[in-house]
């Protein structure tokens, strides 16, 4: 299989962590991809018309894209059970969606600074994206510690990658403030071999 990948992307990191956790890393050839909505020329548009990563080209030639689709496929391929049976499945999918929403908002904040000329940037729009992150963090702190203390699942992996991305790109926002339980969980989770191996640099 071929994986169009960028270590700085939290969505790609989700896939990479799953590959490490399920022993499938050696089954994937990683192809670096770099780009942005304003310049998708070096993105895998021939495999994903949206020009987004990650994109996984299967051995049969078919391509899967969107990290949630890829993760479901790889989990099924390994029989890893990171997406458990209902009713816990609904919790896992909701936690993964919450983490992906944090990533979406945090990435859009980066794009606003990198892709839009300074005179056209809208501070209120950036803060609106951070407000989504802040609400999600509050909900996670209040409602999810019990689930996070349970067995490893894809929701936890997604959340670990989302929080890692906040540190990577938005460290000055100090997401840990007023989120003691979440911060304690993240500290333990970030020490997993799969998370250490995929930690972004730069």
C-alpha cells in the first residue's frame, strides 16, 4: 500500500499511530505530500480529487481518503478492535469526531496565517475557530474522563493527535489551563511508543 502523508498533519498522524499500534507500518510505503488549499499542485489530486491527505492507495489500486475512512479500513484489516462493537462504538465515533473537529479548527487557524495575505486576515474568524476548540476541550474535561480511562480505541488515538497538534502549532494558547484531567491523560498517552515515534518536528 502507498500512503500520501505529511508528518505535520494531525490527520496523517492519526493514521500513522494506528499503523504503529496495529503492527502494519511495514506494509505501507509513505509518499511525502505538501500543499495547501491555495496550491494543491504537490498533493495527490490524481488519487483524491479533493487534494487532501492522508490518502491510502490499496494494493488493488483503489484509493481511500479521509482519515476516518482509512482508519476504519486499517483497523478492519488488522482485526485490531480499535472500533469496538456497539454500544461503545458510538462513544468512540463521537470522540473521534470531536477530536477531528479540534484538528479542523486548528488547521484552519494555521491556513489563515499562511495562505491569506496579512491585510485580508480576519482575527474574529481565527478566534471563532479557537472557540470551537475551547468548547470541545471543556466538554472533554467534563464528560469524557471515564471513557479515556478505558481500553485503547480510535477515539483516544484521534484525541491524542489533536492535543499534540495544539501543542505543535498553537502552544501559546495553553490548552491545558482549566483542563487538569485532560492534561494528565494526554501526558500519559503522549508517552506511548506510537505517539513518540510519530511526534511532528519543526
